[in-house]
């Protein structure tokens, strides 16, 4: 049998069945069909390869997750810097406010201390003047009759626990006034600004 177009044979019949004009064209059609079949088989095999598709999908997800984690780290770092800056500013404001309040309290305590000191000095001077006037106005003969000096008379009118202090105050009035003023300042400051 020959494969020529004019002759009869199985190749000629197949060529006529597919519309080929000769055995060469039939071969080309067969090669094209084989190539298309190979592509179709590979495509079907790819669709059937679930494991490969899952691995590809997992690799895509890993890539996306990595990109998102880098972005999240960057965003978190920026947020951390922002929070740090705001906290620093707030800390400076609180520190400044506390410093101002401390200065106000100090100034108020100083003024109160000066007022208390001035009042204590005035009161001490008044008490000293009264004591001197009482000492000058008391008759000398009564003091000598009882055998006591005027300072001893003042001490006898005071209860026992305070007698030594009053006696020292009568004998040394100025240091007593200074000590009394300092104690008054300490009491007022302690009362006005108690420890917390």
C-alpha cells in the first residue's frame, strides 16, 4: 500500500476522514493533537495535584504573612515612639507643675513663718514690757520683806513644771523670745503643712 493521495489504503482513508490532504498533513495534525492532549493531560494532572496546589497556596500565604508582620512591626515601632514622646511630654508637664506648686508652698510657708515670727516677737516684747512694768511698779519693800526678788515672785505664780522655764525667761528674756519664736514657727508650719 502506498500513502499517496490517489491510491487506496488505510492511511488514505484516515486522511480523508479528518479532512487531511495527504499523509504529511495528517502527521502534522496528529502532532498537534498529541501536543494539545499533552497540555490537557498536564492541566488535568495539575488540577488533580492537590498536594502541590496546597504547597503553592501555603507559600503564598507565608509570603503575605511575612509582609504583614514586617508592616505590623513597623507600625508598632512608630506607635511606641509616639507613646514614648507623649509620655515624656506629660512627664515634663507634671514635673513643671509640681515644681511650681512646690515653690508656691515654700513661699507660703516662708510668709507664714515670717508672720508667726513677727507676732511672736511682738508678743514677747509686750510680755517683757509688762513684766518690766510690773517689776517697776511693785514696791521694793514688799519684795525685800518676803525675802524674794521680783523674778522669784513671778515664778511662784506659775505651776511647778513651768517654773524653771519661766525663771530662765525672766532672767534671759531675749534668747527666750528667739527660741519661742522659732518654736512657734515650727508649730505653725507643722500645723499648716502636715506631712503626708
